[in-house]
């Protein structure tokens, strides 16, 4: 049986997780270079390379201070198209995997806790 204390712990973890996932989205609007609409890349300094950012295949407008659009076609940090036919968004799966692992850990802890109380 889930007690109020466990519900409070779960609610706190959910709120924390949501805040952790929303903070980068909120911070994106502050210091973004106008040369890269649709993504948030800070203006130099420092000068960034494609290997230092997650975004791929994004729109680039002049003056392109980081020189992400090497061939001048208006697309930055281009990657070859994938054979699956699905578009590559450049999105990171790390937050999704971290939240999934957190939920599995909380579930395992709850099962272990309920079994240890049932044995008493």
C-alpha cells in the first residue's frame, strides 16, 4: 500500500523532473544569436564548432558568426540524410532516457519497500 509519504516523494520527484526538463527550454530565449532562428546558439565568444552543439541541419542566416554553414546553402551543421527516410531532428534522447531510468528506479524501490513490509 502506498502511504502519503510515498505519494509526497513521488510527487516531488515528478515536479523535480518536470522542472529539470523545462529549464533548458526557458533558458533558450535569453541569449540566442539571431543568425540561427529556430535553435538557440549563443553568440561568440567563444567560437563554437558543430562538434560542440547538439543541433543539426538548422537554418542559418547572415552573418553566421560561428561559420556553421560552410557551403553557404543556408543550412548549418549538415549531416547526410539517413537511409531510414525519417528526418533527423538533432534532438537529444538523454532527458528521455534519464527520466525513464528514474521512473524504473522509483518503481523498483516501491516494489522492494512493499515486499519488505509484507514480510513483517
